[in-house]
C-alpha cells in the first residue's frame, strides 16, 4: 500500500522562496526546479525509505533526498502510512541554523 505525501506549510514556503530566488534570473528554471522537487517527493509514495538518514539528526524516520543542490527533508510515519515533507533547504545550509530542527546540534 502506498504512502500519502503531506507537505508542511514551512516546506511549501521554502519552495516559494526558492522559486522566487531562481525566477530573478529565469522563470522557466524556477518552474522546472519546483516541478523537479515535487516529482522527487512523489517518488516517496512507493519508496519512503529511499532517501538517506539525515546525518545531523541520526533518526531513521527523518530522511532527505537531494535535488540538485537542495535537500528535501522528510519524516516517515509508518503507522499512518504518511510521509511529511518538512523542509527544502540549500545543501550547504546547516540544520543547526534553523529553529525547527533544535536537535541537530549533536
């Protein structure tokens, strides 16, 4: 049975900000990036464990996919058969710089 993808408001805001930033140079590439991120997240419907465990958190339920130079962070809820998309961040950004991942200072 497939999982359901649930986008957090924060992750959608991340995508909006990313699209706005890329659109300064190219609306086309901004649209392509958003489509690629969404398509990558959709692969989690049938393969929720395909991403790697986020090294800073070391929690097997919180994983990430890489889309170009961006990290798509997500959490697997096996009992509910849901995958929650938590954030879309630039790959160089440290989780410790974000309030929403306070345990990443390990």
